[in-house]
C-alpha cells in the first residue's frame, strides 16, 4: 500500500514513462518497419525488372533455339550477371526457370536450386502482377520466408519462355526493428534512472515541509502551540507553511484567551458566590443584626444580577455559535435609543464627572435593524466607554447619516487600547484591562457578541484608538429615508 508522497510520485512517474516508451516504441518500430518493407519491395520489383529485361534482350537478339538451351549454353555469362544482382550474404537471390517452372540457373551459383521444379500454376498466379510481392519460402526451397517477385520472360513472338524469381530476405527488417527496440530500451532505462533521481529530489522537497507540518500538528494536538514550521522558498508549499504558522499563531492566541477566559470566569463566579454565601450565612446564624440585613440583602441581589449577566453572556455565545439567535428587523429611532442608554448611565457619569457631548444630524434618525440586538450593541459600547473614561474627561456620542447609512460613534477620553491589541479587540475572551483594575465585571465577551450582531446585520464595526489619549468605536446601520 502506497502511503508516502515519494512512493506515489515515483510509481506515477515510472508508469507514465514506461507507457510512453511502449507507445513510442510501437509507433517508431511500425513506421520504420513499414518504410523498410516498402523500400525493399521497390528494390525487389526493380531488380526483377532489370534481370528480366537483360535476359529477354540477350535471348531474343543472340539465340534462336529454346530458352532452356540458351541458358545452358550461356550459363557462365548469365551466372555472372545474376551474381551482380544477388548479394554475397544471400540477402538477395535470383532464380531463372523455364516456362514449366524448372529452375535453370541461380544467381548464387548454388547447384541445389537447379533442376528443382516449382509449381507452374503458382508461378503463373504470382506473375500476373509484376509489382506484386509475395512472402513465401517457395514450398520449402528456401530456408526462410523471402519477399519474391515473379517476372515472366517474353520470347520474340511474345509468348512466355521462362520466369525470373527475384527473392529478398525479410530478416533485415526484423533485425532493424530488433536493434531499434534495444536502443529504445537502453534509452528508457537511462531516462527512468534520471526520472527516479528527479522524482526523489522533487518529492523530498515537497514532502519534507509536509512532514514538518505533520509533526507540528501532532504537537498542536497535545497543546504545544509554540512550534512553527520552517518556511523555505516562495512556492505553494512555502505559502502553505506560512498559512500553517499563521494558524498556529491564531491557535496560540485563542488558547491564551481561553485560559484568560477560564481564569476570569472562575474569578467572576467564585467572588460573588463567596460573597452571597458569606452574607447568607451571616444572616442565618445571626452575625448580621436585623437592622443591617436589608443592606446586605441588597448586596446579595447585586451579586446575583452580576451572575445573571455572566450567564446571559455565556448563553448568548452558545446561541450565536449554534446559529439559533434570529434577528427581526424593524424601523426605530436610533437617537432616542442612544439618549435612553445615556440616561441609564447618569449616576456613573456623575461619579466620574464626565463632560458629555451628544451630537445628531437630526433630532430623530430612523434605522432598520433588530431593535433589541442594536440596544445590546450600543449599551455594551457605551458601558465600556464610561468604564474606561478618565475622570473629568470627555465622553461623546455622535450619530450621522450618509449614503443611506447611519454612522454611530462612541468616543471617550481615556487610556485607550494599545496598537498591537487593536486586531484582537473583537475576539472572544479578549480583555484590554488584563489587570482587572477598571473592568471587574467583564469577561471579554461583550465586544465579540457586538461584532457578531453587527455582522449578522450585514453592517460594519471598527475601532480607532491612540493609547493614553482616546478610544472610539464606530458602527453602521441601514438608514430609513423619510418620504
């Protein structure tokens, strides 16, 4: 079973190369074999015509007797001429027969062919088309298959006095094809060797980063998020390694936020529960006098509300992640909502002596959105602005309309958010006040919920801040244009 990238690449390349060479060998051998056979056929037909013309011309001009007598009397001269048309390696063979098919003379001078009787009907059939080539062993006369062209010799009166059989061995063609196959096979072996080396280098270059990623993924699974994959080059694999490292950075950030969230939730659950339990125990065992019990009951109620807010935030997160929270859009006055929220913070604003600036393009500005969800968004942002404002500083709400969009801005003078933390403001569990010096009640879910709600409306939200000076949150809503 092939598991590694190297094995798959190697086998794939080798299969492609082998198939390619098989196809190439078949095509080349077929073309060469066809060309060689065609050239040899032309040579056989040409040779047969030459010998036939030579014999007919000499016989008709110099002798008046039978053709058999002519050949017998001039066998030395004719034998020499025929030898010129035959090769020493017996690749070519010329036979001369009389009209009955009895061999009178052979171009090789070998007496074994002379006086052999050939099938006259077969000769007549083969001689009907001088250009026709027959592959035959002449009924066992020859040792192997020969390409044979039979040409009739015409006498002075036009009748056939004999036949010329020009034979050419077909072994040369098969030998050429065999040589070519050997050459292609050797070339294939060299190419396969080179391909194996190339595939090894290429697959090693590809698989090495993948192996690193695999090892890193296993370490991530065990909770080690500080491992990074080396990035080499600028190809797709390098881009994958960079994406893998970015993912690792995100996982590490989420893990840090998760741990911080668990610590915060643990603290936020333990503190009020301890307070509630202590006060209730004090009331039950009489340690708190009756006249002070209403005061401590109010503290208990405050802690219960705090726990309720925490649980509500956690439930909101669960509903958002499950996709169960639905939004019903209606038209409402965003300026009036902002005024009501601002009034609800009156006591805290007075305690910090904040300078309030409230600006709207018009007294009433209607938007189209889910009223309760936007109230939650604006309340969270305004609550954070009051919480992190510098005492005696400026607190500004600005609502403007432009291009069918309403822009809601909440600006406060205060410590702000460090520049390197701005990209994470809307992440789950994020808390800018990690020391909990100012934010003793939040758990880092408010802005995440806010961003999710705005995204669900198809709108935008962003933050601008200069650390140590100010912080501003801005989000958009769909305007309802009055007719």
